[in-house]
């Protein structure tokens, strides 16, 4: 008996440029490589093609894995859609772009197989735009779900019965789990390992993959803390000065004075250049400084609050929870700081 069987859906056009192989590689890496020292036996991975099978069970080479691929890449698998219902976990990586951008229909056989697997008790999982397949099968109706933030508006519009949340890395709704795109899919797969085999196994596996051991699903997918490019040379010097003095109690009046503008003009010019208000801009810069310090130092939260200009530890936690979606402590656990090794001076030979 293994840690569980994991069936990964491989769309028929896996070899075309619109297919992002990254989402397919994630479950293969997490569940496909045995880790006997962590759990023995490990997961049983099955790659299930969406094309019809030949009578002997092997896929039709003229369809799945055809060598005439623009990318020079092909894929063959001995499993098909009929094998989904026998799996403990079914994972649907990103669906073809045409199904998302143009509303092209997903294969009816795939949708039927997903429903059958769910009815059989399989844990249903989507990575990135794989949520469109689960939604089409009706498996997300009345549930909270997510996908890559670039596609969540389309998901919500196309499937109004789904409670789409575009602000999280992944959603664990028990027997149905969905994730945002790219590395959020890896976060979700490691979360599954944590659920199945415990935190120690998941942490050790993450360490081998050189990724954060655990990013909570509620953490924000994307927060723009950058400084937008601007040709406004009157603003650039004062914004650079402000970023270098974030620990000080900066005011709009002081920044306007340094820019040789009235507060009203400064407000208008900054909003035109950055799309935000001066106070919001300062908050974003301070949160960015706090994130950097949490990732790269072992300073206490109280000191980070001071250095970032957010004041007390409580104030830092308040803004972090509101804007990032997790506490500073949880964020730091996702990016553990490793102090650089101290090189001892060479000793002369006797």
C-alpha cells in the first residue's frame, strides 16, 4: 500500500506552445519520485491522457505523443481517463489556452471522467487554470476556489456558482482543492503531502527541492510593492529620499516641501505617476521594507516595525494581515533566514 495514488490529467495538446509544462512537472516532481527515507512506499503516480486508448491499453501514437510538435516535445502515457476513478487524488493542471481565452469547449469525455472520479470519492485538485475543468464538471459549485489572478475574472464570469477568490495562493475545501498558477501549484502539492504524511515529511521534501517549507494558502498571490516607472524628474529624487528614510515619521507636507511643490500639487503629480496616493505609496514601501527584513534577517518583529516605519509590532501585524494576508511570523516561517557561515581565517601550517 502506497501513500496514495495520484492521477494527473495530461491534455491531448500537451506539446503545443500554449500548454505550460510547468504545472504538469509539479505533481510529477512531488509525487512521482520515490522518497523511501521519508515514506515507503511513496505515492503512485499515473499520467492519464485524454485521448482514446487502443485495445491493448496503450495510447494511439497517431494522437497522443505525436512527434510533429512545434516545440519538438511529445509525451506518451499508458493511462487514460478511465483510470481517474480508481485514483485517490486527481490533479488537473492548466487547461489549453483556447479553453480559457476563447471559451473553447473542454472534452466531454474529460468532464465526465472528472465527475465519475469525484463520485468515486477521489480528492479533486486543480493547478492554475485547471480550475476551469473542475468548474465545468460542476465540482466547484457553491465552493470557494482560486486560479491564477490573470484568469480569475474569466472564471467568475463563466461559472457564477463558484465563489472565486483571486487573493490567495490556494484553497483547501476538504475534498476539492484549487491553486493559483506557477509556484502556487507547488505550494498546494506540498500542502497535500503535509496533509497525507505530516509536516516533517513535507518540510524535508521542500528542503530537497530548495523551496519554502510552507506558504499558507491564505497568503496573497501578488501584491505590487514596486515603484512604477515615471518620467517625472521632480518626483524621482524625493521618492528615492523617502525610501531611504522610511523609518522616519514622513508626512505629505514634508515630501511636498522637498519636491518644491504644494501638498495639493504633490498629491496630483504622485497620483498621476504611480496611480496611488502619497499615504498609500508610503505604506506599500514600508510593507516592502518589512518583507525584505523578514526574509533576510533574524531581527525581532518589534525592530522590523521600527525600521520599516510601521511603528509597533502590533501595527506591523495589522497592516501585514490586511495587505499580505498572513502574519509576519507566518511570512517569516515561509522564508526562513539562514545566517551566512563565518569563514575562519586560515591557520599557518606547522
